[in-house]
């Protein structure tokens, strides 16, 4: 499980860097917005930068959550049904805290609420 924890830490570091970049990008868009220019293009850029920042922030929260959980003896077991999560899955998706079956239930629920 050690390698899962180290890849979590590495991913978290990368995500922090990307968040900084996304924030800088967002600031740039605002600076450009004061120029005479393509206003709809700027609005589009701003939306994209905000979406990226939102996605990265969610990723950061997921990674921090998984890292926190990695300190618990329950690490490696599904948060929802307690089944053991295969190590292959943990290595492929270090931020995951539930099994494939529960993940698809969660995603279906999210789609339901998003719709
Ligand atoms: Zn499960």
C-alpha cells in the first residue's frame, strides 16, 4: 500500500501546482478583459479557466480525503460497502475510496442530481 500513498502525495503536489497555474490563468484572463478586445472570447476563456480550477479543487479534495483515509486501518476498503478494493484499482486511481460497484452508484447519483 506504500506505493499508493506515495502516488497520492505526488498527485496532490501536482494538483497544487496546477491549481496555482489555473489561478494565474484566471488572473490573466481578467487582465486581458480590461483591454479592448474580443469580449465573448474572454468570457469563454474565463469560463474554461473557472471550470479547470473547479475540477482541480475537487481533485485536491478527493486526494486529501484519500490521503487522510490512508492513515486509517480501513484504507483499501470501500467506504460505502466495506469490500476490499483491489490494489490494482488503487494504483490506477489513487484517490479512489470505494469499489467499482459503489463508484458506479455514486456516479449515477451525481448524474441524477446534476440533471
Ligand atoms: Zn463498495
